[in-house]
C-alpha cells in the first residue's frame, strides 16, 4: 500500500532524513516515536510532499514518485499524489472564517469538485462520526482545542485519502481534551483506516498501533510491535529514549 525507499532530505546541507525505508500495509496503524529533531515531522511532510525529498521513492497505492536532485515533478502529478494523503497537524489549521461544516466541505468542493449538497451530506456524516454534529455551525474560535482537532480529522477523512498522517495531534491540547481526540483516532484505526501517527501517547500506541517505529537522527533505528518496543527494546538509544519519556 505504502512503500518508501531510501528517502533523503537535507536542509542547507544539514541532512535530516538519512535514508528511510518503510512499508505500511493497508489498514495498518504505525506509530512513530523519537527525540525532538530526529526528523519525524520532516518525514511526514515528505510523504505528502509539503517538503520535497532529495532522493528516494514513495509509492502510495498505485501512484509512485521517484526523487532526484534537480528533477521537478509536474504540478498535476504532485497534486494527484498529495490527494492520496490526509494530514492532521499539531495546530488545527482550520479556516477561521468558516464553520466546522464549511471547513469539512471546502476541500471536497474545491479539490474533488463534489457538488455542494453532496459535500454537505458527507461533511455532516463525518462530523456526526467525530461527535460534533451539534457543533456543525460553530466557527473555530467557538470550539475547544479537542473539538477543533476532531474537525481537522473529519476534514482529512472527507478527502478519501489512502492514508492519514498525524503529527502529534494531541500535544497542543489540555490534558482533559486529549482522550476525545485519541478515541476518534482509535475508532478510525478500528475501521481499517491506514494511519501513520507521530505521538508520544504511549497508551494509545500500545492499544492501537500495529507497529511502533523509533526514529533517531534521521534514521529508523528500531521497529516492532508495541510490546517489542516498549517492553524489550533491543537498541540502546531506544531504551534510553523510553526511559526519559517515562520519567518525564
Ligand atoms: N524547513 C526547514 N528548514 C531548515 N531546517 C529544518 C526545516 N524543517 C526542519 N528542519 C530541521 O530538521 C531537523 C528535524 O526537524 P523535525 O521537525 O523533522 O524533527 P521532529 O522529530 O519532528 O522534532 P519534534 O519532536 O521537536 O517535533 C531539525 O534539526 C530541524 O531544525
Ligand atoms: Mg515534529
């Protein structure tokens, strides 16, 4: 379903991704953990081409792109590729002057060219799914952080992506709001959505992840089931990172 091969990315000569290989099966939930600056966000941004990798290849479903320095892909190709992925960020990035419902409709109308009424129906269904039916007509500033984040998830789902990428979706939330967002993500995983999630929510990772990946210094250092990683990590750096995380 997703096959990433030897992905490299540098910023001004500073290599941030040093050859990442990752395959993700349809319906799999992969959690990525790792220290600050290890390249987790850059990796996700490369998968949906918010950043262009310097080299390597990415395949999502039946679309594949190979990257080489100096070679630019046609924008049509990039747009089509980007549509295969949905992204949910740490901050919510909702349009401030549109309601929850309009936020979930927007991309469907503009990008997928769905008729307005159909987009509205789909958006309402998705808002219902994330428990926000009653808040459809509210503007982002009238919603809690957890509610905004759930709108963000509904908005990503509305585009029918092959995979949803989450970058620390709960780390900006007050502790009491974290659970409602993780619950929506858990439901999504149980329904068979393919997800790559950067998070340090260990309980979520244990309950929901099929696989946990530890990244350090631009590389995947170790991966395995949550039990493999959390209970019997083999690599010294993984163990050290988890120890610090538990202490904090
Ligand atoms: N647009 C950019 N320009 C220059 N350097 C960047 C850019 N984006 C990221 N970096 C650098 O790349 C490295 C990896 O950053 P990245 O944000 O991917 O790490 P991360 O693992 O997501 O960290 P965190 O846990 O703090 O979110 C850092 O050294 C960062 O300063
Ligand atoms: Mg990050």
